[in-house]
C-alpha cells in the first residue's frame, strides 16, 4: 500500500492567461517582464504596451529556472516563438539571474509602474506584500516612484508567513480570508506576535484552549494587518490606494487593513500578482520606443 501524499495547504493555484483578441503577428514591439520573487514568479508578454499573455507560477529552486518556467508557462498556449521578443526586463529579488533579460529593474519601480497600468493612473499609494517583504510605495500619475518604505527583515507579516500558518491549521491558503470571518461570538482572541515561529506556538496554544480554527485565523490576520499598517502609516497614505501581490487576494488581511486606514482598496480585473512583471514589460516597451529593442526576424 502506498502512503498518501500529505496535503499541502499552503500551495496556491498556478495560472496562465492569453488575450484572444490580440494577434501578435500584427504587433510592432513585443516585450516581456519577468518578476522572480521569493515565493512566486510571473512572466507577462506585452504587444505594443498591451497585455497579451502571462504565466504565474511557484518560484523554484533557483532564479534562472523560475524565470524560464514562468515564461514557458505564459507561452504554453501561445503560438509565438520566443525569438520574436524584442526586449525582456527582469525584476524581483532574483532579477539579476534572469537569463533572457536584456536589463534588470528594481521591483519598487516595476510595481509602481505596473499598478499604474492595472489599477489606473489615479493610484498614489501602492502596497505590495511579497513572499518575504513588504513594500509601501507612493507614485505619481505616470507610475513613477516618489517615495517608498520597505520591511524585509523576516517573513513576519508576509505571504510566506501566511502559507506556514495555513499549513499549520490545515486550511487551504485560498480559504484563509473567508474563514477568518466565519465564527460566532466576540472577536476576543489575539495573536501577539506575527513572527512565524512564535505565532505557530501561540496558535497551537489557542487551539488547545478550545478556540476555533476560524478564531485563530482571524487573530493572525488581524496581527498581520496591524504590522502592515505600521509600515504604511510611516510612509503616509495618499488616496487612491491599491494592493499588489498575493496578499491582495486575502480579504482576511486586506479588509482588516483597509478598516484601519479608513479607505477602500481600489479594484482591478487583473491578477494582482502580475503587477511587477507588467511594470517590467512596460519599461521594456518604453526602451523599444527609444530604439533599444532587438531587431527580430518576421515569423
């Protein structure tokens, strides 16, 4: 008898998408942005500054592999050869190890530019909660960074911390947000520390005392929202406010955070995890317009 594989509650669903209304053959410039993060990697393909396709995958054992995997995932349902790409920009913590990149640009600049595209030019404050860091960014109407703060000391309050917590409680990462609101009675349970090690210990103790999984999830989401708010408050909050990255999909944290801020987060039809890669592809497009792109053969 074979042993059943342990369910990985932290594992989120990888995704890819292509725009059926765009024919890449009609494009002048095709640019790619590849964002290699600590937890996830995205590749966005743009044709003349519009999103044609993207891939969103789990970051692997090294940055070159993760970059190639993300690009291949974006290309898997697209009949376009990689050789047709005019310019590629790498970003994220693994940006210097993207083998196909013509240039690397910081994730701060790329998230601001990408948020400007996926949310609109009204954006003035961008919050990106990555796998192992938190970035609060202020930008102008063109998506240019005017100020920022970053906390990258540990995984506390980040996406990876939430994954560890979800796995501990046996709750799918995609259900954490909704379940954190599904309990009866007063919300009087607290997790005092978002450090992954201490939070796990506190959560185990709370469960042993008879508190429900939903109450413990609510407490951890509240603690994460408080930690993120302290960073955003130091930067200063300028409406309009948007959230990029995977944490934007977790209403347990995002709604508690926005209640503290006193604003409503902006909405977008795009996957919030692709913002950095979108910004990178847009920088590539701008460079092509300045004559910096590669000349490709017609296919």
